[in-house]
């Protein structure tokens, strides 16, 4: 139940995808045809298979490059490395037998902290925010102008920037840190560095569930509040 977000400009006929979950290979091409847009890039927030299940197939079908932080390459090459070890061949066998996937990932374009990407007339600021995974990254969509934003979950209207947060932060919660190479301390630092500086009207579209805003999470998300308190105590 992970989200695949489509954001773009119908006038330009272009879009990007943020994450590409299990059913995206079947549903996204038809959605793009209906919207009248072509995909220019697939932006992955991190290296868990529920977020990039369909990315290799869609990359080939749509002729669109995949972007991922290189610190999650170990998961991109072997999607079950997080719980079965680093034997890539054994991992491919498990993925084939249990998920029905013949895993054959393309090379990806590496993203880095502070990078700016421009696709479909939209500027995306890349933030590296480890904690859920070592290579977790978020994409802050800016320069949306008077865009009409449609949401699948009745998310709040976007009047400013949109943070595609992956599993960094959800409505009322955050991503788990008990997976291999996860870190609660790193997650708290990432929350403070990435979310806290944003304006209250910034819409958050996460990897699971519906949308929220930075202002709402700043006052009610217990994990964000704890991260902020921890940062104050460190000072």
C-alpha cells in the first residue's frame, strides 16, 4: 500500500513519478495516457521494494531515467538485502519465487543532498535524510505557479510547495527505524533538518496514506515534536 505520485504540467505534456510501487507498472501508463503527459523521470525516495517494485519496468516502458541516492544502491541491486544479506543471486531468487519478479534493475542517476532537479517545469530540491534507510531522500516541489493539484486521498490543497516525503514523515507518524541500517538518531536529525525549516502551508505527500501539512505535523506529530525537543536538548 505505498503511494506512487504523478506530478507535472499538462500544458507541457510532461510529468515525473515519485516512487513506483507494486501496481504502478499496470496502472501508471494508462493514467499518463489519460492525463496526456509523458514521464521524464522516476524519482525514488529510498530503496525499499514497496517503493520501487515497478521502477525497472516503468523505466524501460516509459524510457525514463531512475533517480536514487547512492547510499541505497545495496537495496536497488538486491531488494531483499535488508533481511536476507548481501548475496545478490540469492536475493534475485527470493524475489523471483516469492514476488514473481525477474529482478533486472537498470542503472540509476545518483542524487545528492542540496541538488536541484528540474522536470516538467517544476523545480525539485533534493534533501538527503537518512534514518529510515541510509539513502533516503525527499523531493521538495517548487515553482508550481497556479497549478491545479489533484490528490487521490483528499489531501489539503497545495498553495505553496509540496514535500514528497517518502517514509521520512507521515500524517501523525514517521518511517520505521528498526530495519537494517536504520537509525532513530539519524531520523530525528533528518526530521529537524528537512521538515522544521519549511513553511506551515507546505503540503506533505508521503509514501503511505494521505496528505498533511508541515504546520499540522509541527503541532501534533509526536515523533516530530520529540525530534525537535531532542535537538533543543543537544544545544
